[in-house]
């Protein structure tokens, strides 16, 4: 049976390769994309060599014109073994005369530390300008002497293609250089390769998706705002992210040119990625690009929808009369999704869901898009909806989560809520702080006596820290999206021996206030502080139990992602006065009168209906008649509806997978 499966897989691979051969004869051509090969270079160098050997062997029958590396050639370019493994694999392409261009990824910097000044001595030693010296397709680089950014040009089928290779999360000067290349080559079709651009969900990477580099380095969304201006840009290839392995999207840029954005990364698969590579076959006459995913090591294709698909080559100019505009609304301070925010266009509006997402189906055209939330009305954005395509547009509001204490109104500033200046407290100490800033706050860091003790990627910090007896100096430092750094300091004293450390709760829940009095028909609001030890992976949801009749609860937001913790949400308890259902005054009189008038009719009807039936039937009719009167009398006396006055204990529960945490509210209903 196993042999049959192997033969079937091999036959499928042969058939697909034969179809590619036929395509090559019709003027089609192929570009190979190599997703992150870092684990192959370090642990499974044979898989990487198998990829480049397969490419060299099939250069002519597949009409392979170019090989593009999406970054992370190795795990650390300071490692001699990884350097040699990568060099040996790509020497196979050198010897076969196959053109290739390899982008730099975050792991290709020395010691895999791009934040440390972007050191590139190892990368440039093996894949710098000297590697491409004398190759006609290699045309330029930036900065001087480095291949962090470079480009090549090939004539394919009589048309010039420019391959623009950009560094990981490009710096402003690198983006300016890229624009100068695009402006100098308006006659060439452009394919861009950069390590991080498209997200695993088919959107573009934005400031909430990665913290690999400090502010001032372009995210995918930032780079798109530049690339969309150029009519000859047709594709962007990227990798990097590991919480998914394949995604793609297609956009119509400002000049009507179609841009395919394709993400792939298989580094988390067995054997360093199992040698999966991407085969992009361009069909100019059919206006399409076929994308296949193949492993030379396994001699297999991946045929799921995310790994085998077709996209348009050029703008097909669809005429469906409908397009889509979608995106997210989040806080600028900590990227928390904002539910219930109104998003409006010229004549349409919708409200964001609990994940902060919105979506419109709109006729093609240009729209002014605005968002409005309590106390927030940022400047609207202009966006074009393309016929038959989904346009992605995101908003960030300067609306922080509920402040843990009254904050300094100056921007930028840090407020330390706990401990207070010159306080004497016991260990562990609870450090609570928040930042006020017109820009997005990227990080808050608590430094105790010169040593960092806690850090969060958010605008609020809540940490429990052990401290020895004595005098201490605390500084809370903040950094925002434009690179500003600001801080607040104070001194305090620990006056008691710290207790033995205890393991933090995986999920914590505090409710404030813990009790409330509500008049029936009114509502009350509570704040829920939810925290965790960082081990949660499932969405946190909320529920109430022990509610009396006629009382309900609602949470805003209804769900929270683990990465958003700690966070403060709002609980609202609503009531309704059920005991008011009793009949009084004229209503009681009319009900009684109608009951007296109708009772003979009902009784006569029951007796006729049951005249020919057995005695048991008469008993049923009589019982129904008596029950009717019981309800009439009890309704007139006002005892039919239950009362919901009194004191109750309401249990509020937060749940993340199998982890739960509960707290009680004492509720008095008047």
C-alpha cells in the first residue's frame, strides 16, 4: 500500500512538471522563491543543497529565470558552520549559472541582532557585493559596500524585470534609496523582496504585529504606502512570521497596477522546513501566475488552497460593480481592539465587532473613511475601493485602556500609581504605572535600583516584584512610536521581611466595586482588572452567574486576547422591575368583569365538547376552568409575577481555555 502511495505521489509530481515544461514552451517563465532557510542551514544543510540542486537541474525545462531568497538564509551569520553550509548550497547555483538574489532577514545580522546597530559583516562576507561581481544582472546596492539593499535587472521574454531587494524593516534612508531606483526605472516591471511585509492572515504587517525593530523602521503597511505610488510595481514576496506558513493578497495600487503580495515560511516544519520552496510560473498570455509549493527532499507538492493557487498577472479590470473595504480599529497605546466604534464612508457606516474588525461591501471608487468613538474623532483617511478586490485600511485611536489611577495630563509623561513617593510598604511590591502620550506608547519598563525588573509592550504596567528591606529607588521608563523616551522616578521603603515567593496566577480577576445597590429598572457599572502570568494562549471570555430574575450582564469588550493582558474592561449589570406586573385600579376591575362574563361561555363550551366523552374528560375541563380562575384571581392580587427585590451574590467568571478565575459582587436590588 505504501509503495502505491509513493508511486501515485511521484506520478503527480511528474505530471505537474510536465505541465510546467509545456508552459515554458509557450513563452511562460518561472521564478523560484526560497522562504526562510535558516533551520536548514543550521541543522539540515542537505535539505538546502537539495533545493538548489533541484533548481539547477530543472533550470531549462521549467524556464527558471531567477531565484529569490526571502531572508533568514541562516540563523546567525556569526556561526562559521552556518556560513559554510549556506555558501556551499548556493555555490551549486553559481556553478549552474542560475541568477539569484538573496534578501537579508533579521537572523542574517551578526548574532541575529538587527537592533544592535544592524551589524552585517557575516552577511556581506558571504553574500555581499563581491558575490555578485561580474554578473550582468546585478546593478546596484545601498549603503556603499553592503547588500542590505540592492537590485538586479533581467530581460525575460523581451521585457525588463527589476528585482528590488530591501533590508528587514527598512530604514527611512533605505526607503528613499528604493524610491530613487523606482523613479529611475519606470520602464521595468518590479518585483520587491523584503523579509517582513505580508502577515499570516493576508493583511499587511503593521505596528501591532511585530516588535523586532524600534520605531522608525518601516512595517509592511508603511512600505505599502510608498510602493503603491509606482505603476510598475507588480509583486512583493516576504517570509519571517512563524504563526502561519502561507498567505497572499492582491491589491490595485494608485495607478491601477495590480500588486500580488505573497507570504511563505516553512521553517517550523520538520527537518528545518522539509525543503519546501515556491514555484511561481508566469503566464503572460493567460494573464495569470501559478503558485506551487514543492519539496525536492520529499518529492512532493503541497496542494492545499494556501500553497497551490493562481493570481492575476496584471489588473484584469473586473466589472462586478462591487468591492470590499475592511480593516481594524485599535488603540494607539497598546494595540487593543476597539469594539463598537463607528466606521463611516460617504454614505455608509458600520460598527466594529468584538475583535475591532469592520467590513464594507461598496461600489468601486474613492471614499473618505472616518471613525468615531467616545471622545475620539481622528482625521479621516482617503482610500480607493477596487472592483472585485478587498482593500485593507486600519485606524489607531489615542484611546488608552481604563487608567489604573488619575494620570498626568502632560504629553508625554509617566504616572506611577503604586507605590507612592516615600511610602513604607511590604514585599512583594506592586508596581502600577501608565503613560500619557499623543503617540503610541511602545514599551514601559520598571527599573528598581538600576536593574530592569519588568517590561511590557503597552501603555500600562502592573507587576508584582520581590524587594529586600530598606530604601529603594524606582524608575518607570517609556518609549513611544516616534522614539521619544521619558520617565518618572520615586523613592520608597520596604519595611517588612518579604514572604516566600509564590507562583503567580495564570489568570487573575479583580472586580471594583465589590458591592452595589441598584434601583430596579436601572443599571450599574463595574471595572474588571484581568491579568495573567503570560502563559495563556486562549482568548479570555467572561460570564455572570447567580443573577436574579430580570437581571442581565454585559461585558465590553466581551473577549480579550492573551497578549492584551493585563487589561481593564467594563461590566454593566441591567435590571428590570418584574414585580410591577400585578393588576391595579381600573385594570383589575376590567379583568374581573371580563372574567365573569366569559366564564359561562368557557364552561358551556367545555361541557359540550366533553358531552360524549368519558367522565375523565369532564374532570379535565373542570380542572382547566378552575385553573383559569386561579390565574385571574392571583393576577388581580398581584402575586403572579415573581419579585426580584433583595440581596444577591453575583459570580463573575473569566475563562481562558481550561483556566478559570471567579470573583463575587454583592448586589442589593431596591
